[in-house]
């Protein structure tokens, strides 16, 4: 239920179109709730109904929705990897690299470490809502293998240094780009 397209003014200046991939029913419920609250997106939003566990289906749905692979694309994978089998991750990373990987494309994703799952259980969860969690090093290797040139992991200390925010050690971000200069624009 991301709302970047509804709240980030910086998107307007870049003539951005947001392609949001999710379950069709969830996308519909989100649009209905936002419209009922009188919220409108600041930039065009294209809903793309597809199962994120099937990278090929996502790629076809994005192409059908008008994603232009010749344009630089900012891929954001947040709150998703932990709900998919780790075996599905490489396909998504390849999709982002091959079908939306024009020069200047970038990838930013949240990666929950196995210690995050332990924290959720410590907080009283009876069971984990997550699939098996890969650590950020495993994820970074899969991102490199999918064709991304530069990959950077930001861990707990990096969040504090860069953003002044304290995070749990199990919350990390993995950033990737086709060159080192543009990856630092992300972090």
C-alpha cells in the first residue's frame, strides 16, 4: 500500500510514471480507499495486476501496461521479498535488470535479515508471516548475478550515519545501479 505517488513532490519534477505491481483486488481496494479520503496521485499511476512470485508474468504485465525498457527505471522492492520464496528473488532481479535496465536505472529494496524474524517472535508473534529470509549478502550476490553492476548494502550503522535513524539490525536495504555514481544518489 505504498503512497509515494501521492506524497512525494520530487516525482513531479521528473515527469515520472509509477507502475505499481500487486494483486488486482489489493490495487482496487487501495485506489478506492485513497479516493474516498480525497487523495489523488501527484503523477500518473498505472496499476499492474500480477503475481510478484512469477517474474515472467510481471514482465509481460509491465510491458502490456506500457513500461518502456529504453527509459531509465527506478525499481523499488519494499515489503515483498520476505513474503516470497527466496527462489523467486533472482527472477525479479533479472526482470529489473533486463526489461527496465536502461542506463541510469536503479534498484532499491528492503531486505529483512533472519534476525528480524527472531525479533518478531520475541515481540510475541505466534508464528512468522514470512517465507524463509535470506540475508542481505545472499541477496546482494543474487542482484549482481542478475546483471546489476554496482550493489551496496546499508545496514543499521549506515542508517544512523546517513539518516540519523536507529533501526533493528535485521532491517537492511540493498541498492543497485549500473554505475557507482548513481548508486550514491540513492543512499
